[in-house]
């Protein structure tokens, strides 16, 4: 990964954390060192969030599997992604979304 790609990724993580902080009324910060430790990018319990900021859409299933691999039992893996010039998208497994829709997860 080039330095420019790392900067773009870190910028996307900061942008997403600012949106999450505003949406939840709490300070959400990116996890430093997560790239070395193969962890997720930020946490909003019970959600384990992986952030992807790219020029185009990418391999969403690979990203979701990466997030699932790192999520402890009871946490919901979520991939949030944004392509250049587009808004943020949220991707998760249907069963996790259904739990949220039924009010089983807060």
C-alpha cells in the first residue's frame, strides 16, 4: 500500500468517525495501529466497523469477511464504505440487520 493510499484511508476513517460522533452524540475515534494488528477501524458497541474509502466500489464480501474474522462473539460486523464523489454506504449480513429492525439490537 502506498503512502497516498494510507493517507486516503486515514482521512476516510476520520471522516466516518466524525459522522458517527455527530449521529450518536459521543466521540467516536479511529483505532490507531489497527492496520498492523488486523483489527477493525472503529467501534460503536455492539458494532464492529470496518471503514473503506476508495475510488470505486470494491470487494465487499472480502471486506465483510475481514470484519467478521476480527469481531468477538456478540459484536455485529459492519462495513462502511464510500467511493469518490459518493455518500457513505453501510453493509452487513441480513440476519444482523433483521435483529436491528426488530429492535433486538440497540
